[in-house]
């Protein structure tokens, strides 16, 4: 039986592949893992559970292709994305069969992202979560705020600076989180859980009566702007569903104007930037301060009007009392007759010989009754 060395077999496989396959193919697949080393990008492409292959975007192509992809899609290539890539099939006697990525079509990924986004929105709507935050009442005064942000983010500093420059006292507590990239969703979910636990503990500490109130008035999720980066975590169903069902109103200021994230759709209030969130909070207190000032002026006017009414009534009573004053009656020529200190109201009370006292304006004198 004729035999081949392993090297000869590998050479034969390579020649067969070169003979029967085209120089390149456009392939639809999902990126299951992705890493960078030595300027090259290594990934594993899968098609459900039916196929899996290694693929490499070599340094010579990587910078151009990745810059093109990110400028078109608004986010970098990452695990979990569906892609349409142009590949060359490579066979190596040691490393086996692999793919070399020489082109990419961002429009395919954009379409897949849009499809997944619509599916997520539809699922949230079907679960009754899309408008759930709107059912939460906003506190009249929003002053105690739980903030989810990267501690080093410029957007967080802008947010704090805006609040500190206002005439109001805001109490903010930072719950640090990763706000972009693969670990962002998990990090933000952990921050939300920490806020819920902290809210319960602090609320218990200030409770009055049987029920413990919320300690925080609202949650603010903010992320600064700058270069286009990964925003896909804000379109994930799990994060959006948790936010929709959160016990406190959520305000979002994710710092991008190109698109509205699904988190923006489920949040109680969605603003464009961290600074815009701070301005919204300040404006809300401005409105409440104006209402208080208006109520104060109305109360003052009502009090003043009531005092004038009461003063007029007192003056009327004083006039009536003055009209009934005996001194005034005496000065008009009338007198008051008393017998033994009692007022005489009828001649039937008088008898011959009775001594009565006549009270006049300038004094009193005794009189004797003669029949």
C-alpha cells in the first residue's frame, strides 16, 4: 500500500484547497471571542453550533478595516456581533485551517444591530416594561441622588460641577461602574444592586412610623462624550429590564447625540449629556422655589386681606359700642333712673315716697317720688 508522510499529506490538502476554492469568500458569522496581540486581531467565528473557525485580521489590514467599521457603525468590533467579512482560506501544516480577514461590510452589522434593537424594544413592550418607569412618581424635591458613572469620567466631573455651582444643596453618592465595553452591563447591574441595598439600609435609618421611605430620590446614569465608543450595553435587554423595574426614578445622560439608546427609552427622564441632567435637576428645583415664592406671596396677600377685613369688623363693632355708650345718651339730655342700684324700666316699679337716683352726664342726684 502506498503511503505518504504527514508533510506530504498536508501539502496535498493545500494543493487541493488551492485548486477547488476561490481566492476569497464573503462569509456571514458571529464573533464568539476576540483578542489583540502583537498588532494582530484574533477571533473565533461561529455559525450557531454548526460551525466554528479561527480567523485573523493581520496588522497590515487591521487598522484600516477597524477604523472603517467603527466610523460606520459607531462602535468597535466586539464579541457577540454578527459580521459579514471577506476572508481568504489559509492552510498551515502546523496550525491547520484558518481564515484571514481582508474585508468587512459594516452595513450588515448595522442591520443586525437594528434588528436586535427592535427585538429588544418589542420584548420590553410585551413584558410591560417599556413605560414602567413612568408610573413612578417623581419626588417634589430631588436632592439625594445615587450616581452611576465611571469615577474618572469627565462627564461625572461636569455633572458635579454644575450641581455645586447651583444655589441648592445636592447630596450625591457615586456608585462607580464601567460605562463602556464588554464588562459595562455587568458592572452597571452591580451598581444598581448596590444602590438598592444602600437605599434600604439608609431608608431604614431615617424611617418614621411603620414604613421606611426611600433614602435616595433618584438614580442618575451618566457617561461622558468624546470619541465614539461602545454603547451597545445600553441596548441590552437585561440592563434595560432591570432599570425599567427599579424602585427609584432613573435619569439617563449617556453623552451621545447620534442615537437614542433603549435605556433612554425606559428611563423616567432621558437627557443627552451629564451636564444636561444636572441642568434638569437644577431647573426642577428652580420651579419648586418659584412655586414656594408664589405661594408665599399669595399667603401674604390673603393674610393682609383677612387682616383688613378683621380690622374693618372691629371698627364697626367699636362704632356700635360707642353708639350704645350711656355717656353719649346722657349728653343728649337723657338720664338713667335706678332704685337701690337696680335700673327702673317701668313706672310700675315706682311708688310714692321712693327715693331714686338720676344719672346724668355730669353726675347723679337722688329724687323722691311724689305720687
